[in-house]
C-alpha cells in the first residue's frame, strides 16, 4: 500500500512514523565507536523496535549522513557496491577484518565480527 493510497489522517501518521524511527536508527549508528560495528539486528535490538530489515531499509534510504560502514550484516560481508569505500574506512579506523580465503568466491575480506562487534555499552552514559 503506497502512502498516497492511505486516507489523509493515516498518511500523516504513516509519514511521521518512519522519520522518527529512522532518526533513532541513525542516532545509534552515530554512537558506534570507530573501529567497531553493530549488525542491523543489533541496532533493532538496542532500540527494542523493528528488526534487521527495517534497520537495513533506514540505512539504505538515510544512512549516507552517518558512519554507515559501522552497521553491517551479521556475517560481516561488506555492503555490495560499497566494498572499496567500506574497506578504506575500516582500515583507517582499525576495524578488525578477516582476509578472504582463496576458496571464497568474491575474494573480499569480511569484518571480523567476533572482534569488531560493539554491544552498545555507552547506553548507560546518557543514551537511553
């Protein structure tokens, strides 16, 4: 159902709901320290709202203004089409990565999720 097909009252609620959620997702992305990452699911869990797909959608639509490379897939695979830029940023920030094995189809490194994953520990310091 498109926004245009909704009644005017619902349209206002619909259009207000996404930007508020998007703002919250982007706030979390900005809190992730350099060299660390959170998964799409981690962000949703931290917010206690939505899921990985909703967070991914927000990042796809609005994430260009925040450190988007710090919100990743759970398997550490780099964002398709943005691999080179993401790798440059990971190297600059010292984000742990795993080099691809020769058997890997794409031969691209991945984020080392065990070492790079951030649990949002700053939440208790004023980020509620």
